[in-house]
C-alpha cells in the first residue's frame, strides 16, 4: 500500500512540475499557446458523447493499473524462508541444496497429516528456526495435537529431508471455520 501511495505522490508531483515547466516555457516564448489548445481539444473530445475516446481511455487506464499491479507483485517480498537454500550435502563433486520453500511445504504437509488439523502454515525467520502455525478443529485437544506435531517433526523427519535438526516453534489455534460434518 505504501508503494501505491508513493507512486501517486510522485505522479502528482510530476504532473504539477510538467504544467509549471510548460507555463514557464510559454511565458518565455520558447513554445507557443498550442499546448493549451491541444489540452483543451483533448478534454473536449473526452466530454463528447462519442464513446471511442472513452473506450480508449478506459482501456489505457485498465492496462496501466494492470502494469502497476504487476510491478507491485514483482517488488513485494517473498514469504520468509522461501527463497533460502539449505545445504543438504557437500562433497568433492558439488553441493546439494534444498529450497527453503520445499522444507516449509514438507513441514506443512506433515502437520496436516495429524488427525484434527485443518491447516498449517510455516515460515522460516532464520536459517535454524521454523515457526509453524497449526489450525485445529474445535473438537480436538490442542495439547495432544502439539505433542503429535513435535513427534512428527522429530529427528527422523529431518534425516529424511537430509537436513540437520531445525528448531520448530509450534503455535496451535482453533480454526475459525471448522470442517462441516455430514
């Protein structure tokens, strides 16, 4: 949101600056009055009932908004830990790495296999720590789910991934939208 606000401020500043420069150039007789006449003609065409100018203007505005959204999506940071590469093995012929995104998805998958868990999300704030949030059904015992989660994410899980043990902080919360029972 801050990006959109800054972009709008920058755009408004540039428009005011451009009009000021055009007025200064007109006063000093570098350019004539033609630019004001062209602007008035453009605004007159926009207020004209002919719809082709409106279609072009709205199409251009939609394309511009799409471009701003695309740029904002490229600038937005990735979720924590998804772009990290974790070293699995190092040998003479090269290193083997596992993407942080894959490790986080494996943690989420394992947590979702526990009975009563409706969803899980995991982030990696540092290379040696993962924070997982587990959403459980309101009919489950949270302490039991936490115990099972710690058992599932014990040393054998990390050995299967080829990674050293990573500290896991587990937060369990009741799901606001529990699954429907038929």
